[in-house]
C-alpha cells in the first residue's frame, strides 16, 4: 500500500543532499548512479538465446531491433534500495538530466521498478532552490521520442562496433575498436598528419625596418610592396610549396641587397599615407559545452575530460547551470543578472541599452538548455566563493563567470591607424627602386567587455609575426630616419596538429558527436592508442593510419564526415518524433535507396590484404610496415635477389609519423648497425660477456666461447666442430641495463655486477634474514624474505648499505610515498558503502573501494579524478564483471535467465515472434498518435523489449 512520501530519483549521488534540502520534508531523494541497466554482452545471454537472432548483438535485428536489457550485478543493490523506498511512496518523481541519456535512464527506472503510484518527470537546469521548486511544480510525462533516440544511438553503436571491430582484429591487430564517432575523430587526426607528411615548405624573405620620426620613438614596419608589386608572405604559398599568387618572391641575396640599399643615406624615407578608421569588437557568446572545453584548454590547460568533470562538480553543487548544451542563449533571469553585475562592477556605461541575444553557430545544435552560466538570479563572484571553491573548480567557475558577464557588456571601441612608408633608393644597382613598408596599430579608447574578459585564440598558421605596432603621431609627407633594417628569412609552416581544443572545435563544426560526447571521444582515441599527446598536440600512431586506411577502403561511408553528421541529424529527427527508430535502423543495417547498409557491406567485403593495409611506401625501395611489435622499415638491399628477405630497421619510438621523411628513412637505414659488443671474459666462468640491444631494450648476457677448431697434426686438416648436446646447456644469464647506462660505453666490470644481481646487502641483525637489492619488473627494490621496499633509483641497488636498508624496512611499506598509502580519499561509494581511495599500484594509479579496483585511464591524471569520476570508474569496472571467470559468468547468466524464464522461453517460439511483431505494431501505432495522447514511461514501447531484471 502506498505511503505518504514522494520518492525523487536523480542520477548522481552528489545531487542528493542539495535537492533534498530544497524539497524539504515529505520527499526522499535517492540516486540511480547513472544507468541501472544496459544491453547485455552477447556472451552472457541465456544459452537458449545465443543461437537466435539476438545472439550476435543482444539486439534482435530480425524483430525490429528489439534490445535485450539486463540490470548489472553492480546495480542490483541500487535497484533493490529504490524498490524498497518506492513501497513507502505515494508518488515517483524522476529527476534525471533533461537530455537523451537522462530521459532513457528515467524510462528504464519505470520499466525496472514497475511503480504502482503516479509517475512524473521533473527537470531542472540548475540546482538552486528556485529551480528545484519550479521543477517540482511543473512536471511532465516521459518523452518517449527522446528515449527512442537514445536507444537508437545505443543500438547503432552496438551494431557498428560489433560488426567492424572484428575486421580490425583480424587485419590490423588485436584489441582495436571501431566506433561511429571515434573512427571519424581518428580519421581527422590522421588526415591532418597526412597533410603534414605531404607538406613541402617554401622559403621566402622579407624586410623589417625600425623607422624613427623626429622627436618620437621608433616604430616597426614590414616590407609590403616593391615597385608597386606585393611581396610574397606565407599565405601566398600552398602546402606543396607553390606560389599561388602574382606576388614577388624575395630570396636571401635580393633581400640583403635591398636592406643595404634602404640603409644608405641617399635613400629618402617618407610617410606616403596615413589612414585611421573606427575599431569595434563584440564580446564572445556565453559558453556552450564545446566553447567551454576549448577555452578551458587554452587558458587553464585542462583536458576535455577534466573540464567536464570539474563542470559536473560545479553543477551538482549548485554553482553553475547544466554543463551539456549547444545553446549560446541566456534566460531572461541570467541576462538581467549579468547586466546588473556588469553595471555594478565596471560602471553603467559598460552595459548596452538593449540585452544581447546569441544564437548557436554549431551544426546540429540542440537548444533544450540555456548556455552554461553561474547559477541563480544573482551571480556569485569568484571572490565570494574563494572559501568554498578551490583549485580547478574555482578557476573554471571564474572563467564561466567572466564569460557570462562579458557577454552582456558593450563593444570595445577604438581607432585603428595604418601607415604606408616609401623608401626611394637613390644610388647603386637598385637606384630608382621604391620599397613600401606598412605598419598598423589599434588604440582602445573604450574597453567595454574587455574590462571583464577576452576570449583566447588558437595560433594562426603562417600569420605575420609583427602584430600591432605602437605608432607615434604621423603625417603624410613626414620624413623618417632609418634606425635599422633587417632581412628576415621565413619558411611556410605545415598545418598544425590538432589539440584537444581545436579537435573539439572541428568535431562541432562538422556535426560529429554531441557536446556531452566530445570529452569521451578524445579519451577513447587516446586510450585505444590511436593518438598520443605531445605537449598539447595530438599525434596519431601508425596503427591509426592502418585502421583509417582499412575503414576508408572497405567502410567508406562510415568514416565520411558528412555521413557521420547526417546520422546525428537522423537521431535528432527521431528525438523530435519526426522519424521512426525501426525504419532508420533497417535503413542503416540492411540498406535502402539512401544507404548501402552495414550488413551488405560486411557480407561483401571480399579479401582484405592485411599486408597492404599495414604498409606505407616511404620511398621507392623503402616501405613502412606496421607489425605485431610495432612499426619498422623494410628496405630492399641493392643488388639483392628478388626473393631475398628484405632488411628490417626499427623506428625510434618517439618518432612522429610526419617526421618519417624519405631523408629520415635513409638516415635510419644508413646508421651503423648496433652489433653485439664483446666486453670480455667472466674470470669465474670463462664465459664471454656480451652487450646487446633487444626488443625490450639493451642488456648484457653471457655466452660460451666458440670452441677452438681441432687440427689434425699429421694432415693439417681442420675437423668439424662437435655439436653441443641438445637441451643440456643452462640458460645464459642476462640483465637489463639501468636507464642511466649506455650500451655503447658499458664496461666489463659493470656488466658483471649487473649479471650478479640480486646483490646481497647484508643480514638483518634481529632475524638473520638476508636482505637483497634487485631490479624488478616494477623498478629497483629491497627484499627480506617476503617483505619488500622500493628503492628511489636503480643506482641505489649498488649504493645502499645495510644501515640504509634497515632504515627503509623500519618505515611503513609505502612510507616513501606518503604517510597514507592513499593518494586521494573520498566519501563512501554509493554502491558498496565503503570509502573510495586512489592508490598507486604496480600498473599505475587506481581507484578502489576495497572491493573493486579500477585503473585510472591513460591520459587522465590523479588530480583530474574527483568523487563523481571515481564513482563512475568503479561503476564501469563493476559493469565489466570479473575477468576470466567463466563459471561466475554462467551463474550470473543463469540467474538472469531464471528471473525471466517465462519471457525468454516465449521469445524462442515463432508464436512469440508474431506476438512481438504485433506489440511492436502497437508501439508504432501509439507513436503515431503521440500528438493526441501524452507519452508515458509505461507506454506500448515496453512491449518491444526483452527485459531481464
């Protein structure tokens, strides 16, 4: 029997306390901690369903793409807690985020909890008392069109990944993956590197003059024209080094001669023209998700993932509005708050008469939310929050606050002056030549929005180095002196590599992905090893080249930018109720007049030549191969037979693809081959000691000396050496070189010390246990029985004495890291109820609650991980289940199957398929009548699912 309270379910545990406080008594607020169920992994399907149409994807492609959902083991406790709370409630309010994912979470909650009380959808875009109370009083029904769009996207990604990724495993390498947006993003980075590979630099020269007016300071001007003809700059050349205009190219000789001529006393230098025009600059629009990620990358050096994590924390604690939005518009409340604050802080004159209105410029913009801004009807200044916010949170809030306030301020005003100076040469070989120099400068007379904020800019390619000059007052005809003239050599620059900021901008402009996915897209291509970071730049790996080439050659549509953007448009139409999910999925997977169809492409792939896919011609006789253990050069030796095995040359691991030019390849090929060095003989064993370079780095080893040949004293003939007995010789000793050691200079004594490791330091005077120093897989360490301690450096293996070793063992095991073994500590995990910690392990930093360990992904630092991110990492790890424990998985599958015996058994029969088709038709019919009847969370769309709870 229903109780007397109202149950409110939100996504994140961080929201619970604030929302409960604003709603007051009579409400219980709980968190679902994201999705409570998802598509089951096909391997975990009930055995009787694995051979059917569900078996490949856990999506019934033959029955209108009905998905098979399950509640994960990690979420069963959450679901049980929610069901228990629902028993005492008289109303259920679903307060998940107002986007596709949030709407889908709300729908899944209804499907799993099966409430017998009224269900309402409660949405808000900021966590303030006013917003929460307004959302409580203005509820709505679940929007099943949004749910359809999310489900279509989820099924689309499952079909794409599960069909295409196995092709990559077979033809490129194990562990690779393909995805609807990650593949397009990878292609963007690879295409840019291809442009850099094909780039040919062009050289050109120019002149920079320091000109000196009488009674004024000198100013800088650059050569613009020679005898009326424009002088070439970097923008006059294409990426192949070809001139694309009629500009005059100066070489070094002509530039130096011209500079010398301008310096001559006989050269008349006068001001030919002075222009002045008004300058005006508008403020940037308030932040969307994309522009926030770009600006945080430029100004705060945040990764996209870190930006979203910090913004999530700010939102959940009531400091900013919802941080996933394409909209640049502000509500009337926010506009009034920004204008009032600007007038108060910077003066009434800095606020225009009318409020500014901004429209989104992004392709496929979804404007369900307003722009990202400080929360509330009155903005809190960063100074007011210095006690409650620290570090990244305060810095990002400061950026959002400044951007929002500045967006409602007046234009910056000023004057831009430009001057043309003529230098008429009066003697020498260049007599009569007229060189025109130009300079410009802007004087800001009214700062306007610049008082609060100025948007950062990406570096422009081949931009003039000069920039604005500080110009003194000048008049036409005025004579100038020449303080100095310098001839400057320049080269055009290749297209810059993407940074996280510029890649986010490109994805947004092309319509690939959504604001909420940009951070995960970049994280995915980094985690997969397709891209690495070199400073701020994103550098593709050679494996990424192979992956993109295979996708371009055999799945061309899937990595076309327009096609990927069209899919986003189609999902929008489904979300708006203008298209049906089943029709669209049929077209995408089975094909139509518009699309070839993924299934048809897979069935007609033909033979893929893996060797060709993994090969790139560098020069006529040099080919790059991407092999199992990394890339290498393959070169055909001159004069070698056609069937001779080509020579292989390893590539330096830090060599970027665009740096592998034919000249660099030749340098690597012609470099002296590192052969084994004989260091001498071990006096104790008589074995040769060799220094070698192996696949895992340089090392030393021992080898038996070659036996002396036996000579017959009578005939003088040399006898054949006797072959050693098989499998009788002991494995030779080996030892890796320390990082501080050089293969070319290591000597015999050092090699013998390495081969003799572990080194006995001494015995513990209390226990008599022997203490040894050694170099292990995870670095240098001390060992005493089963107890170990890490050593600071490899050199300490030889340097530490017994007293130092005993001192280390007297400390806590992780005492040389910090008093607590935890790098960070958080509140209790909402699932396990145990405190969350970040620790430093053998494989790097990881998150743990004492039951589940989740490694922090590559590219993400400990500082970037907050409580919410830690909870998500643990949830993701739990969702994957235990590694390589088939028995446990079978038990889980049987449990899921046992709970749905009636439903899954019915799904096996033909009659069930007919019934499902009818119920799907009912759903379609219901969808077509949505304009007449409101959508509910328990609509006919549930009949098309195969739930397993």
